[in-house]
């Protein structure tokens, strides 16, 4: 998901589902074009980039991306960049159509939600050896661009969802920041006793793959997870996951979370009006609050921390972002990869942070004062060390929707955790992982 900025608030849940076309491409594989199925990485030539780079850019990021072109072109005076902006909701459809027709661009950046379907088409080239140093990136973020151990994307921007809460209300009520599940329950009970109707807010409107992804972090906090380590088998109804959903559901049953919202965007008003006291959300929420209430209000009322740990102290936080990727059939892959290399420098990533508020994926960039001096972003950085990304399989959007709908049954008290996860497991086994 692209990060909504002060310029734009992207409705949560607006990301498109995996398209049928993408799955068909994934199922059929690529023609015998010597593609990337074997994971062989190419190389990049020495010297400056030349020729024209055809770049497709999705979402509001496309409006600001040209601000980065000047420095790259100054270093590579014989290169041109021809960028085509594409509405985010149309991106997967247009990409799969271009792949099928053999009319692909050279370079794209792919949001986390789109990657499993698009990378499964085998239309993308492996990241060339030596292009960048994997160790420079957050490990959890780097892995979002991998399929079967091969990297097809270079992380461009990232985020982690953290627990953001009304520190002033908590202090007045005499309860500390929740460090684990027991603390979270105490936090909610104390604030509820103090008059906050629903102290916590989760991704529940609608109950879909975003709900499922959020639940997956609770599962990881309890030693579980909805898919196995090599992404070959759904493990939705494991005992650890059932326990996690029992805890998750108990927060609804006890009146700490409403199954009817607020939406992510509405969280600003709910927090401002003391209608909720804490929410799991991305770093963009602080920008929304700042825009609505001013920086002073933000500093006086809000705090953030890594999501509470599970019973055995395990941490987990939902992460996302976007990766640069070059098409296997690109006409000018060499220049495209050189742009990716330029975009991966700390200087360029900091410039992008200044322009869009999108957080760097290169770790050293987080040491700069613009980021390091922000205590809330420090919590985001720590949360990324415990990052859980969406399952990197092309059927994720289908499976996530199934799981989200079953979680709603628990949240509304119409099914037990075991019943809901058994039902989800049975349904997703017929969907499979798409690989």
C-alpha cells in the first residue's frame, strides 16, 4: 500500500484485489523467452545510463517522482525518462495486459499488495548481482521482494504499523503504555472504565485482507502465522492461531473494540473526540492528526510504540511499502537498473522522504536528524525489526478476504475462533497458494 500523505488520504481497502488476469498469467507461466523462472540474475554495465527509460508509476507518488529525475539525469546526461502515471486501482490490470501483449515498460515500482500477483507472472527480472547491498536494507523489507529466495524487487519505501495512543488519557487514567497482551487488556479496561466507549480500534471496515493481515501479526505474536515459512501451505487453523484469535476476539466481546469501525481515516476524529484511545496504524496517521489538529496537539496528546508482545514476549508488526522492479522484456533494462541503484542511495531516499513522507528502506538514512529526532518514527523503526509482510503468494487477496470474513464472525460473536479458522482453512485449501 502506498502511504497516504498530507496531500492525499488513500481510503484503506482501496487497493485492488488480485486480478484474474494476473492469476491466469501466473498459472500459465511465461513463454519460452528465457525468462526469470530460473532466477538467474543479469548484470549492469559500467558507465552512465543512456537511452530512454520507460517508467510506469502508480498512485499519487507519480506526481512527485519527477522531482528525483534531475539529479539522475545530471549524472547521466545521455538518458531520458519517459514516465507514464497510472491510477493505482488500474495498475495491476494494465500491467498484466502489457505483459500478455509484450508491451511492457522498462521500470515500475510495485506496491506490496500487488507484488505477489505480478511477480508470479515471471515477467520480472531478478535483481542483478552487486546492484545494491542487501545488508543495507531492513531484512524484513528486503524479503518482501523475494519469490522462492530470488529477489525481483529493490525496496523503495516502507512502513510498519505501530500502536498509536492517547498518552494524555492514559496518564490521566493512571495506566501505562501497553507492552504485552495483558497490558493491552488492562489499558483498554482502564480507559473504558474512564468513559471511552471503545478504547481500541482495529482494521474492521470492511473485514477483508487488511483485517487478515492485521490478525496475522497477532498470530505471529503468539508463535503462529497463517502460512508456513516456504509459502507452500496455509496454516490458518493452527493451535497458535486459534489462541491468537481467541484473544483478538475477546477484545470485541469485552467491548474494547467495535466491529463497526472506525475506518482508518476516521481514526483521526475518533481519537480527537476521545471516542477511541489507541489504534494500530501506520506512521501516516501522525501526519493526518497534525493536519487536523496541529503539531502542538499531536505532541501533547499522542504517543506511539511497537505493537504489544504476545504471551511469550514475541513481537510482530505489519509492514508494507513498495519495490522497484525491472521487466524481463525491458528494452532498456541496463538504464532502468541504474535508476534503481540511484534511488537506493540514502541521499535519494531522504529526498523522497522530504517530498512524500515515504520512509526509507535503507537503514542508514534513518540516522539522519529528520527521521532520527522523531520519537514516533523511532518506534516505527524498531517495529520494522519485527516486520510481518503479507504472504508472498498470488492468491493472497482471495485468501485474505476469506479469512477476514471469518474473523468478522468471531468479532460479532457468531462463531468461535476454532470454528472460524477451521472454516477458513477448509475454504483456502481449495484456493491454494497459486504456485
